[in-house]
């Protein structure tokens, strides 16, 4: 009997590990993301608005978008921030 008791306890603990303990979590999975999306939407009917955007003319808007997209084609050069062994660009 004393040898069977630890074996039974081990078997019960292994079987308990197979039970599902997350039905409450699974039922509400994704609620936080959906709630955050709802809170970020200021005007859900914005796509139905046919009025032109005010504040920036078309040429300036196009140039700003092209400059923004250009930063991904040719990113700015990397700068050595640590500067071990002397000044940057000292020519030595």
C-alpha cells in the first residue's frame, strides 16, 4: 500500500494537468484588442466623407509623401555613438 500511494498521487497529478482551465479566458480572447481598436477610431464614417482635406495643397502633400518614402530607399548614414579611440573624423 505504501508503494501504491506515491504512484496514485503521481497519476492524479498527471491527469489533472490534462484538464482545461482556460474556458473563461478563451471565451473573451481578443476582447482587449477589439476594445482598443474601437477606442482608436475617432470617426467610423470617415470613408463616406467626400469633402476634400483642408490644410495642405496637393503639391506639398505629394512632396512630403515622396520624401517620407525616400527615407526607406536610402536611409540616413549610421553614426558611431560610442566613439572609442578618439574623435570622429579626426583623419588619423
